[in-house]
C-alpha cells in the first residue's frame, strides 16, 4: 500500500476527520536529506477533526505523530501539519 493511502487510512480511523488533505511534496525536495527518487518521503497533511477540541497545537501534532509512527520510522522523512477543529475552519 502506498504511504499516502496508509496515512489516509490511519488518520481516518484514529481521528474521524471532517476534512483530510494529503499532499505529496516529495518532488519539491529532490536532492535534500531524506529524499528518495521513489517519492513519498515529504508530505503536508491538513486534518480537521473534533478530536482536536481543547488540545494545543503540540498535543494535536503528537496525536498525528503517534498514529503515523510506523510511516515516520520507515519512509516518510518530513511531515508538515495543519490541524484544526471544525469550529476553527469556520471562524
């Protein structure tokens, strides 16, 4: 299974997001540390979920990192995150 699909599956199961956008930015990092010609090393993920309610930015990031621990220890070198609640997207 591709890493983007694994990320989608784990974040969907763990956070029940109302919005989940996964962008593979690996092509922008060619030649940088952790880059691989096969891609799927650098991602930006936007997650909107009620699970983030009352959590700090750091707590939210830790939740995502915990869900994606395997991917981060394998192929994914960099993970940019935008984490919000639904209320924060409409404010």
